[in-house]
C-alpha cells in the first residue's frame, strides 16, 4: 500500500502509463493491449507489459476505433481527471478521414433512434425523391 511513485522525469511501466494517461480503462486492459502487440514504442512492437517508457518516447497504439500516436511527456503519478492525464502526453494522432457524402447513399438513422417523426419522414421522402402521396 505504501508504494512510492517514481519522480515525474523517470521511466515508468508502459501498462501503468497507459492507465494513468487514460488510454485504457483499467491496468489489466492496458496489459492485454500491450501483450497482444497493439503498442509500439519508437517503431518497435512491445509485448512485455513491464517495458519502461520515458519522456520523449513515441507510442503508436492500435485502438478499435482508430490508431493513436502519442509522445510521452511525463511519467504519471496517479489516474486523475482527463485534464491532468492529457498533460502526460502530446497527441500527434492525425485527424480522422471524413467520408464524403454521396446523394446515392440512403439516409441512415442511428440505431435505437426509434421511428421518424412526421417532419423527419417528409425530409427522408424529399431526400429519396419519393412522390408525395398527400398531393392527390
């Protein structure tokens, strides 16, 4: 319980750093991600969860949604709020690519959004180019 944290400029285990930087929800999930080979440090795949990262290391993390590119600034001392966690790294992740909208694609509602309202239904009909049945 009386575990002393290393000074902020020193090395730290990669699983702890990922947890403190809020990249992983738990330390065990951070360990699984590292052991699965989804993390590389300075271009080298890391599979050892006890690998020590230091300030200046570049981390490439393959996440399910997108890939993150982070540069370690500091070693973490605790898992604090987001504002505190984002001081531990510099985010070099490129912005996600926006898919251009094509009018040929059908309008898609978010899952669980329920039935469209009358106003939304009219907008969908206009988008699809369907005839207005009430104009008879």
